[in-house]
C-alpha cells in the first residue's frame, strides 16, 4: 500500500493586525507594529474610561453630607 496521505499541515491562522489588517508581527502580536498596538490600547483605555464614568450619579457619602464649618467652638489640638 502506497497510500501516502498528505502531511497534515498545522492549521495556522495567520493573525492579522486588528488595527490596520496587515499581517501581524510575532514581535508585536497580534499587531503588526508597536504603533498599531498603541492605537488599539488607546481605544481600549478610552472605552474603559467611558464605562467607568457611566456610573450612576454619585450618591455615596459614608462620611455624611455635613463636614467642616460646624457649629460650636472647637479649639485646635496640636
Ligand atoms: Zn497594524
């Protein structure tokens, strides 16, 4: 039997730079260069920031609304 099946080639999906779509460089995987990585990172940071600020209107005052400038004489202690 001389049935030589073709060598199984490792299915390798070439990663592409998510920023520009160019073949990624193993050095900057999955980006093609540092610049693209920075751009993508910047996007992430921006989005993350936006999500953070999307919180409900601050209504958390564990210390109480009253603070400083109260009534009554209070001498300063050193
Ligand atoms: Zn790129």
